[in-house]
C-alpha cells in the first residue's frame, strides 16, 4: 500500500508534465483517427509494387529536395517512435504511433516488413474496406515469395 502512495505522490509532484503527456496522447489519437483513413484513400493502388508510378516520380526528383525530404521524414518517424514508446506507459495509441513512425522511417528490410503487415488478413480487409468506401481499387501486392524456390 505504501508503494501506491509513493507512486501517487510522484504523479502529483509532476502533474503538469503528466497533463502535457496525456494531452499529447489524446491529440495523437484524434489526429491518427482522421489522418490514417485519408492516407489510405489517397494511396495509389500500386504503391507496394516496385514499378509504381509514384516510386518512379520520387526517384526522378531533385536530389537536394529528395535528401531534405528523407531527413525530415526520418526525423518525424523517430519522434513518433519515441512518442509511441512514451504512450505505452500513458494513455494513448502507443503501438499505433510506433508503427506509423516505423513506416515513415527508412531502414533495411522496411519494404518486406510493410508488405508482411499489409498481408495480415484483418489489416488487409480493413484497408481495402476503407478504399472501397472511397470508391478506390484495392491495394495490389507483389506475388508472395515462393518458399519452395529457396
């Protein structure tokens, strides 16, 4: 019982900090509930295919702008991952925020990770349901790797 009192005292001493963290968590929840469906609807149906038009357009962009964009994107992704870790301990969408941060960042194996996530039945159905409601084609995914060929 004494440890609960100590925890409560710790929280009360840092009430403003916890209020800011809770507010940030709530803001992230609201923003993600609005932004995620918009991103899913705007995503081209061939986004996960290697020869998508959007991927080609990004590769042909100005090199300096591309580098600045990559730095900015990775910085935002890192902030979201750190915020998500913090939200695991506070109210908020910690796992979702970490996932969004990871998907923004560039790291080896990211493409395989994204495709693996999208292939998960419930996630794939949810994404394509959102796209269907918006009158968009379902996402096209590359053919699965043939395990027998390995």
